[in-house]
C-alpha cells in the first residue's frame, strides 16, 4: 500500500456550489453505481484509473471544485485528474506544497 491514498472525493459545480451526481463502475463488483458526496476510489494497486460520469445533464459551468473527502495516511493526493467533455478537454495535475 502507498504511504498516502485518497479513498473518496466529490465534485461541486461553480458558481452555484451544487454537488454533482456521478455514475461509475465499481471495480470490485463490476456493477454500475451512483455517488455524489463520498465517491469511492479504489485502493487496489492493479486499478490504474477509474471513470466517473456526471449525470446531471448539460450545465453552464464556470468551474468545478474537487473535494478530497477521505484518505489513508498523512494526506490526500492524486497523480492526475482528467476532465473530458464533448469538444473540450481539460487536465489538472496536483502540485506538492514544496513545488509551489
């Protein structure tokens, strides 16, 4: 197990501060599931990535805020986050406090 692992998160739309519903395939069961407040992330090291799909339909957003809700270890961290939509591609990478 890694020294720190993020185990749940959520997304909020900006500027209206609405938590967004998402669907995903649970890697442990292979079944579709829905989340909004505590969206689980697998801690299985064989799972390279997980896809979450916003299910609230088209929205006019000026931004998204990701909340890191629960983690194991000293702090939460991600190697990368990719946000994809039709016609648009946005990527966000995490920075450590030492590289700011």
